[in-house]
């Protein structure tokens, strides 16, 4: 009887571990984006100008991109205006445009594209470009 209970316990434990591993969601991969261009700002030379300009300057925009299977998601923060997304690679291309009001989010469906290497570019209205590379795998 003790052997049956022990064997049942080991079986249930192994089954629980196996089901837990299968139930995990696929991990999103963050795409490393590099800033390519944009506007430059002059550095103030005296403290009076620095004090007034620091209140007028806003934080630079940030762009994050993630790929998960057939979907690329892009988040833009600290920016107002339009943002254009381009995904170009071995299996084709996709484009999307969205408006950002301090914070914006866009999802781009890549289901019709073949697996392979792709380049993503996020182009903002102020001519700032963020680009990165990723692999599309299914």
C-alpha cells in the first residue's frame, strides 16, 4: 500500500511539473533599437539660461519594440506626433502609421511574412529614427 501511494505521489508530481512547463507562455523578445538621427539642442552657457531652458525642455522620446511569434508591438513615450513603423526583410515587408499623444502603442501583424531576418525602423515626425534587427520564427 505504501509503495502504491509513493508511486502515485511521484507520478502526480512529475505530471504537475510537465504540465507547468507546457503551460508557460512563449517569451517576448525585446528588439534592441538604436537611435539613428533627429534634432540636436544647443547646450546653454550660463546658469540663467540653463534654469529657464530646463523647464522648457522635455524628456527625450523612448521607443521599445517586442516580437512574439507573428506580432511586433511598438511603444513610444514622451512624444507627440506621428510615428511610422517599417518592417523589411527576407520574406517581405509591413508598414503601419499611428499617432502618439505623449504615449502610444501599435501592434503590427507579421503573419504573411516568411521566417527570417528583419529590420524594424520607427520614424517619428521630428525625423528621429529608431532601428533594430530581429528574427521572425514561428
